[in-house]
C-alpha cells in the first residue's frame, strides 16, 4: 500500500477540506444546509415553454402518449416521474411505455415499432435521444412529435425535429450535473407553476423528488453543485415512492437502518440492485421493476417459492425480491466473464499498452454486462478500457471506462480527438463506442504516444488526513466526518484517513462474524474494523512475533451499540509487519 497526503489541512478540518475540493468559502453554509435557494430558475433551461405547450396539446387528446424507458436507473426513475405526472394531469390518459430488451439507449431500436403503432402522435424520451437525429426525422416525417428531456452531451446541437430540454445545451444553465431524472423534475414542477395547478397537485408533483434524487445518484451526478445538494438532500429525506421504499426495506441491514439515507448508501446498496435487474432480468422482470415505481401497491400473483395460484403480493415486494435474485445472477456471470477476459488480456499481451482494447469474441456472456465488466477490468488493471464486440460490418461496438481520478480526466474526449472512432457517446469516462476494427492499431499508437507520461498503474492512494497523536482531535475529526456524511458522493468522496505505525499484540485482534472473516481492534480510543478480512487474517497469523505493526487506511464512521457511540475506522487497505519490540 502506497499513499500520499493530498494537502495539509488545519482546523476547521471539514470546512478546509471542502474548500480544497472546490466549494467556495462563502457557499459552505449553503452546502451544509441546502435550501430551495440553491434551486436554479427553471426558465434558464431552453425550451421549457415549448415543452409545456406540447404537453397541453396532447394531454386531453383521445390517443395514447408513448413513453420510452431508458435502460438504467436514471432512465427508469425519469420515466416513472413523467408517467406519474401525466396521470396526475389526466388519470384517464393512456400511456404506452416501451422498455429496451437490452442495454440500448434512445430511439434507435424503438423507431420501427413506433412507426408501426396505431395512433402514435407524441413520443416522450426522458434521459435519452438527444443525439438520435435520424430517428427524429423519421418520426416527425410520419407526423409524430418528439419530446426529449435529457442531460447527455450532444454532438450537433438541437434537433430541428424534436422539442429538446437538455441542460448541456442550455447556455444559461450553470448546473451541467443534472441527470435525466432531475431535468424531468425541473420541467414537471415548472409546468405545475406556470399552469397554476392547485396546491394538492403541486404538492404531489413536488414529492416526486425522491425519484429524481435516486435517478441522479444512479447516474453518478456530482454532489458538489449546490442545486444537486438540495435535490439529493430533500429527495432522500422525503422518500414516499413505494417501489423505492420496498428496496430500501429489503436492504435495511446493509443500510444500517432506513434513517439518515445519503447518496453513498443509495449508490452502494439500492442502485446496484436496480441496475442488476435492468442488465440481466427477464422482460417480465423489467416490466415489474417499472410498474413497482408507478403502481407499487398493485396486487399481483405471488412468485414466492411455494406460493399457490391466486395468492397475491404487492408488486413492489415482488420486484425487491427479483432485484436481489438478479444481483446474485449478475455476480456469477461477472466472475465467469472476468476470468475469461483476464485470459484474453494475458494471452495477447494487451496490458503492454497504455489503454486496454479488449475484444469480446464469444457469445457466452450477457452483452448487457459490457459496461459493468469494462469497469471491473479497469479497476483491476488501473487503465482506461474499451470492451468491444465486432458486428457484421467490421465495427467494434461496446463500452469505455476510465478512472476519473487518474491524470486522464476525460477519456471520451481523448478518444474523439483521435479522429479514429465512429462515435463515442455518453459521459466523460463511461460511454458507448464504435470504431472500425481495422483502426484499433492506430488507436493504440495514438494512446501510447499521447499517454506515455501517465503511469496508470502506480496505485498511490491520495489521502485527506494522517491522524496524529492527539486522541481528542482524532475522535472529533471522525465524528465531524460521520455527522456530515450526507455531503459525500460523486465528486466529493468520503475522506480517506491513515493511521501510521500502530503497534499491537496478536491477542489485541478480535476475529468475528459467522464465517470468521471480520477483524476488529481498538487503538487510541478508535475502533478499527475490516470485513471480508481473510487476507489480513492469513498474514497476521503467519507473523513470527507476538507484537506487530500496522499502518491502516480507511474511512470514518461511528459504531452505535446499546446507545453507546464509538468512533470507528473501516479499513480499506493496510501494511502489516512484525514489530521490533520482540527483539
């Protein structure tokens, strides 16, 4: 384990940490205590009034509205918001929703179906389709209007064939870290305001903020923007959606209870369940997930083991169980795929290059896991990754992933600047890619030349604090970080703390847990704990001396037990060695 201190911080530690992370000193109170003052004026988004007029045009027409559900958490939550909003305006309005069969995005795989559908007159695309210019033209040519509420970066500006609300394209809108779900939230509340809906309807629409917050967290939106801080804080304090609540109750133990939810807890324990089902779930399971977000209390035939025909259960409970099962299936598929791609990387010496271009030449693995597996490969090899598969036209299509904490901050732009790719669309370090197979050698040459001075594999932790000998100061710091845990998330990581040269006796280590793989010890008034610590236990048991020395890197927390609060550090990594005290 190697580490270095990012910067020397003085009291007040937390304030100075946030200032170093880009929060203005004058904005600290707004950041700690977000209010609606942080909420930007919706009219700063382009085409909001056009969107209002489009909804008014079709909300009471006899034909259905068609809704595209994009294939990630942000897509599902933003579509659920729009569905519930329309139903609030007109409970009798028919809404046909379309769920992608795999990990497709936008309109490309939907357009033929929409063109063949009777009475299709308005298609709404939350969290997608800004770049689908060809599909816009085809639909508009058939007399179908398109309403896009999106946040993805756009290649060629606004489409002339669609009404598009997109914060990336809105020059006057400073918060570029909105997600699809939060763009939808801004629009539906703007609609409620300008149409002067009654207070009951406004309250209902405003309370869809829980879906907006979870969608944005699922898309890893930056928590450091003041508007996002407000949306996340209010959304997680006000979860009323039955589908979300059922997932939260399912994960109550892992979440440490259902109170004091924060972006990190949602990102670690709720989002992965939903994403797993979206990736590996059946068509029916995906429909169940979406219906759990719009009709969570609906009674459906139970699928519990041993249930009888006619035995009912709430669809939200069925979905929560489906999500857990999907997560387990996904883990098994992940492990098999990673073992295979490790072999491919070693066999073809792919790790000799500055980036990894890994070709999936088999149909053994679920293509919906491409992005996830690319991320796993990136984490293992500490390099930017392209995980791609060749199609019939000789084009390699797939996903890119890169660690945004490396010196290469925007892999998408880096690839686009090569001039070699057909497209790279999505986020800066998580996007879809298409490139001719014949050009991959040139891309490797481009990357090797332009990234030659970056060492992606050096593996140095950048830590925020190295704890000194002042026990009271250390304990106060841990409590301050824990009490401010709601401020951490994408763009504002939980602080990393290091405690150096802890000398212990072997008997100071307690081994716990059903599988005896959790270790705990106390030092200088702080409890240290590591879960799944089999490697630690093995190394510690092989030490020759009674005394040993640890340097520990971890994250701050509090252990609440029987009403007693103990400052705690959860161990992320460590160095261990025999102590000279035995000599």
